C-alpha cells in the first residue's frame, strides 16, 4: 500500500534534484524526442489533422497554416522550461503528438506535465498511454521528484478522466485562473506523489504488457481496473 505523505512537522531527508534534460525517453511503443521543428514539424502538422476540437481547451491553436504552426514549434523548442517532446510512434517513426515538462522546480522536487496533445492516429492507444508513463517514470525513477502535477481546463472532461486514469488525485479547482482565448478558464489541479508512484507504475506496467491486448490490439483489462485489482 502507498505510504502516507510526510507530516508538515516532519524534517525531510531531502536534497534538490536535477532538472530534466533534452534527451530522448524510449519505450516499447513510442520515443519521446526533444522537440525539433525541422525534424518533427511536417509530421506533427500532418498528425494533428483538421479537427478544431483538438485545440478547444488549449492556450494556443488551432493552426490552419503550416507556417504558423512551425513558428509556434520554434518557440516551443527553444527553452528548457517548458521542455517539449515530440511523441514518435515506433511503428513508422513519425511524430504524432507533443507533451512537455513545465513549471520545473528542482529545489522542491515538483514538476508538471502539460501541453499534451495526441493526434488522431494515437488517441486512446498504447502509444498515448506509454507517453505519459515515460514522462512519469523519468520524473520519479530517474530524477527523484516528490510531486508530479497535471492541470487542465476545468471544463475539459476528457483530460480530467485521463488524469484519474493515470493515477493522479484531484486536488481542487482554481477559479478564474487565467484568460485563455479571450475567455475565462478555471483550472483543475491533479497530483501524483512519489510514494504513490510504485503502485501506479505497477498498474501501468501491467496494462502496457503485450498479454493485455488481443490480436487486433484491443485492451483486455482497462488501466483503472488493473490498479483497482492490484
């Protein structure tokens, strides 16, 4: 069972951790490559398709022209925070989505994953789930962070369901948090903590295993059920 969070009165044996670097995170189904507009731009523009709902709850987009999309990618690839990755599908080595680390606070061991979008080609697939798994595994297992955050538009039901499915705990809603595309945005906050990660990782590992999929690639047991039964 997960251990409880330390008391606010507890003295922690804690040392600041390192920030993530621009290096690839490799899985069985996807590789997360540091974003490069020259390498990934054309594939990402094709992968996003024409569905404006993909950008409904984001702070940017939709991008109708490649030039505008490429300029945005160039802005994304420059900083170390946020640190953007292209999600490359290993079936054809094509980039089909993006994700980032952001609000990176190594001195407190806190980091967020966000700016996530999956093109239609990997939505609701092993590729999409493994991308989140690789980000979380790197944060906790390789870098030693204490807290991983997930935030989304308060009305984004799909993102809220995804956060719960991936093992994040809902912490509350920040009202009138930002103005996005000339509209108010309330932001829902979720977190996953270091002492919760071993159980959550076991659920991911079980779900991602090849034995959990039939010959057509359909899941046999959902990720939530795996966690509940372990």
